[in-house]
């Protein structure tokens, strides 16, 4: 009874954007149709995924710009010995010769995700294949968070940001999924193109500021980061203000970079704040306590458990 009275006082719980990271990476092979199907069955509001472009200009769902030896087997059934060819250097039919349905034993990836169930025979799908999977499932609500995988430090690895962004825009429009899609990137140049050419498609500004790790913001540097499309942290004083100045509305930050003040300040600017990649029960609790608008997770099942405990509305579980 006390809980019901408290709920009546504070009002209905706010919906959270629960994003299945690369499908449900901790439970099924990443960025595969079976992995996305599992995420739909668990119940998420958004499928998060990564895009690469093949030699024959097919948009495929793959995280790395190269084939990853930790989860890729060649036509001979053996795991790659080293980093494989660039996705951009392979035609789509050539790419289909590789199996991405199992983690290589003994690798860091396999140790990090011991509960991932292998699905031998899983292939790298096209973006169009995922749209078809969701359409055929009858799920009319789940959204798509589509990340452009490119780097200003390695421009030779794929197409130019303008070409990349416009290819993704065209695919989203062709599928009729503009209202259900956002395009996200650490390389903010692609987001500027989306905002100019396709204002009906939302943009998500990714950030990471890990000391000794990946940092696309460069807060401690006097010069402009190559990743932030001409915006310098020192001219704005916070990542949220940089994104606001760029015309962005959604900030997706490494969850370790967030604190309550940053979340509050960003929301005061009208930004939605997402936290990635939040997997452990303790980190899930912390992210929710910060008041974020969304959580990107390899374990959407664990996020749902904590949401249920708090009385938060849960996304419908709709297996295809």
C-alpha cells in the first residue's frame, strides 16, 4: 500500500529508451539477425547497430572496419589468424563467405562474454535485411540506432563522411523507417550532413573521454579534435554545450564519463542523455540513479530486471 501511495505522489514512471547494443551482444553473436531477433524477444525500445560499406556499396551491419579475428571464421571454417581485410575492400558476396556466429576461444572477447551462445552459420547482414526482419515480425514500434563506423584518423578505410551519411539516409528513406531511426557517430561530421540533408532523421552525438583509452572530445587539448567537426571543447566548456551548439538533441556518452551534474546540465539544455555500454547490475543501478533518458546495453535482460524492480514501464517483448 505504501508503494502505491508513493507512486501516486510522484506520478507515472518515465519511459526509458532501452537499447540492445549490437542486438544483445552478451547473449548472441553481435550485429547478426539472430542477435537482433533475440533482442526483440527480450523486449527493447531500440536496436543499436553499426554500419560499414562494402566494395560494391552495400550497407552491411558490422562494427569494425576490418573483419575481426576474434569472431570471424573463413571459408575453411578456421578463425582468422589476424585482422582481416577491410569491409570496404570486399564485395557483399565475398563477405558472405565468412562466419561470424561464434567467439574464438581464449580471446579477450570470449572471456568478456562467456554467456554468448554461438549460432554457427551466422553471416554479416545488410541493413535492408534487418529492416525486413522487423517489418516481417509485425513490430511497428522498435527503433533503430544506426552508427556510422568511420574514423578521421583512417580516412582510407572507408568512404568519405558525406558519402557515408547520404548512403545511410537513402537506405532509411527507402525502407520507410525515417521516423523510427537515428544516426549516431563518434565522427560528428556525418551528423552535420544528416541534420542538413535529412532533418526528419534524428542524430545522436557519441562521446568517450577515457584517460588512456579512446577520447574523441580532447577536452585537455588546445586544438580542435578531428572527431568533433570543428567544435573545440575549450570554447564551450562541456560536451553537452558542444552538442547543443552543433544543433544536436541527443547525447550518448560512455557511462563512466557521466555524473549527476552532467546529466542535469545536458537535460537543462534540452538534450536527451543516453549511457553506453551499461552491462553490470551495479552500473545499471548507477545509470538509472543518474536519471539518464536511455541505456545502451549488451544485457537488456538485466536492465529490464532493474526497470521492473523500480516499477518503470517495460518495452513490449515481441519475438519475430
